[in-house]
């Protein structure tokens, strides 16, 4: 199942995004989120995705991104330290967001 994230992936829509993620994870064995429409993102969205990813892993489900993080989402990931600079060294979490090693 593909979940399209809205343009504002911020705390103001976190309840709605959380509900969509929970619904998808309960109904489908494979969940992909499409973040290409994001124009504004904050750390609440990143936290939701991390929690959903861990829930999926715990339940033996597949959870991933449609494409690597870019734009405002990549900016918040860099500011939060989840994705490092361009030196090529990334944590497991960073590799998830950049779709490295899928």
C-alpha cells in the first residue's frame, strides 16, 4: 500500500498522518510512503515515520520510502542529525531515509 504524505508534514497534521500510517500497517504487509509532495516538514513527521518503521519491523512487515528524502524533508533530517552531510557516512536511520542499501 502506498501512502501519499500531504504538503504539510507537520505537527498540525500529525494525528491525520499517524492514523493513515496505523491503518496501512494494520491492513497491508507492505507499506510505502510517498513524500514527494512535502513542502513543509518538522520533526514530528520524522518521529511518526521512525515509530511506524519500528512497528512494521516488529510485526514482520515491509515499510519504506517511495524515493529518497529530498527538499524540506531532507533539510529537517540534516538539522536533526539523522542524515549526515555529503561525506557518505550515514547511520542505519540515515540509510533508510536516503534509500541506501535497499
